[in-house]
């Protein structure tokens, strides 16, 4: 996901509904005004504590403009997904 964090209060509702622990990759800019790095790190820690493998990539000098980095992130996302295999 690009720049994402679980809003406070939703953690239990979301995590209680998950049956599989799908690997998650997050890309966020260190200058993102919508998703502060502290909130993204808290989400990463929460997901990992609940059994989700999480890879976080912090993009230096990047704000929330996904389109400016979409080619790079899309390639990295596909590379990440190719390495991830879910159990049946």
C-alpha cells in the first residue's frame, strides 16, 4: 500500500475479521502530511504483533504524491508479491 495507517479505534474491528496473514508492503514518504511516519510505524508494529509480515519502505523527501513515484512503487510492489506465496 502507498501511505497507509490504521485509524485509532479500528484496529480490533479490522484484525478480528482477518483469517489469513497476508504479507503487506507499505511505502510512505518521510514528508507525507496525510500519513505521518509515526502512525505508519504504529500500524506496522500492530500488524506484526498480530502475525502479519510487513515490509515498510520510507521514501526520503517524498510527500503524498503517489503519481510522482508510481512507476518505482509499482515495480517494487510486483517484486514483493512475486516473493510472497500464500498457503492454501
